[in-house]
């Protein structure tokens, strides 16, 4: 039988790893350690993540007849191959939590900790102009596949948003 092994020098791999850390974290407009809530996550996406993917000059995406690049140039010959994907899991309201009666007028709904039994799979968001259905649809994952996070492991499904080479 025949074996083919391709390798990239470790120094090149480490250099690219450092570039990604600098571009999306340590030297980004908003470093990752500042993401502490949903609001700061969206600030990070707008200030650091999207400029990290598309660059700071996004006017070209609005030029008439602009031809999209198939692969986004990342750094010194490296290209974004395929698409990025953001994934979100939601929990159902009022499951696994209680609001004190004296505060219930201020907090009519509560959200408990993440639990697989409390996953909310209901589609949401504005209506798609062609189908009339909400644009954010839950995609079930593989039952046996879990993704490790800092606090827990999460099922592989969820609400997905694809990040392509088109800034629009």
C-alpha cells in the first residue's frame, strides 16, 4: 500500500495560531475576555469578529458588479476555506428557576441554567420574505455528539448562522 504524509512546519503553524489570537483576541478592538453578556458578545462581533473576517474596508461589498472572493484572504497565503458558523442554544422560560414573589412584577419571566430538558427549539425572528417562516430555525444535531464548553458540554444542534465570504 501507499502512504502520503503532508506536513507543515511547526513554526508556521505557531505563527498562524499567533496571528489568529492577535486578530480575534489580544490585539482586536475588543478582546475576548471583555465578553461577559449577550450585549457584549454582539459588541465583540461588530467590533472584532466581523472586521477580523472581512477586514475594515467593507465598502467593496456594496460596489455594483463586485465579484465575491471564493476564499477570504486571512494572512500570508492562508484563506478561510468553507464557512464560519455561529451556533446558539436557547432554554425555555420559567424552567428550572423561580423569581421571588416580591420581584415578580419586575421579572415576569426567568431563565434557569442550561439543561437538555429545557432546550427551546421554537423558531423565532423576523419572517423570511419568501417562506413567511421565522428566519432562525433550530437544527437538531447528532444525538451522541457533544461540544465541550468552559462550563459544560452541549448538544451539537441549535440555531445556526452561516458566515460566508459575502459581508452583506
